[in-house]
C-alpha cells in the first residue's frame, strides 16, 4: 500500500512581510497625521491666544465711575461747543482730548488716540539717546504686525515706519501719525459729535451713560471659525 501524499500549504513569507509592512506604514501615517493635527491645533491656539491678549488691552469703560463723570461735568457747554469747530480744536484742549478718549473707549478703538498721543510725546524728546528705545516701544506697541494695540495702517506705511526707526529722528512716526489722525478725523470724530456724550455736554446736562459697542478692528474672528469645538485640542 502506498503511503498517502500529504500536502502542506506553503508558508507565504512574502505576504506576511507585506502585511507587517502595511501595519507599520499605517501606524506611521497615523502618527504623522496626529502630529500634523496637533501642530495645526497648536498654531490655532497660539493665534487665538494672541487675539484674546489683544482684546485684553481694550478695557471696558465703566460710565458710572465718578472720575469720568467729574471730568465730563467740569466742562462748560461753551467750551464743548468749540470742540465741534474742528478736530484739531478738540485735541488741542485737554478736556476735549479726555472726552474723545473716553468716547473711543466705548467703541474699543482707543489705540488710535493712544498712538497719536504717544507720537506727540515722542516729538518732545530733547535728548537723542532716548529716541531709539522710545521709538522701538511705540513701534512694538502700535505699529508692528500683531502688536498688542495695533493701529490700522497700510503695508507701505508700516514698512516706511520700520525703516525710519532704525536710525530714529523726531519725525520717524510722522507718516503713520498722519494716517491715524485722518482716520479719526473722518470716522470717529463725526460720530463723537453725534454721540449722546457730546450732546449732553453742549446742553449742560448730566453726562449720558454711553453704551459699549465694538467698532471694526485691525483683527477679526473670521479666521478662527474653523477652530475645532473639541476641547481636547487644548490639552
């Protein structure tokens, strides 16, 4: 009797290697994908953190503060009327500058008047060795991209100002200051003259409590609309 022929399936070593290779590749791809997601999430968190940081520089104005009411009520109607003659007249008087600053705070755009005032103070420097550190502080606070109180300037003016402060002079911020001045004169100043705050002053009435409202800023929330709502990305 012949011995039966036993057949054993041949081990497919190549197939096993391919499966292991696929597992390794899938694991690697998954790790790379997770790493990319983490990097993207981190970037978004950093950008959002910067946005919130910038928002913190715009403190809410409490119209009930006695300091604000005292300053406003100390202005005579005749003096307040003169502020309506020109924007320059408004800024040339301390009470007018204070009132306009309080108004801009209600619109969360006080960085404009703060920049303009900083430039005015900068031009009063009497010693040249103070120019460079002061110029750099103003630039880093108001002009550079993503500055904490960044004012609305076009790219050309930003670049021109950046070049000017390398070797600063008293006129290094003139171009940028003029842009912000015109912006306030054409946009914020007319609204100030129509505001209840100003109308109360020229009528000699107790200052009206202004409603806080947000005006257009140099940054927006649009770019954060795609941020995941999954809070695990913050861990």
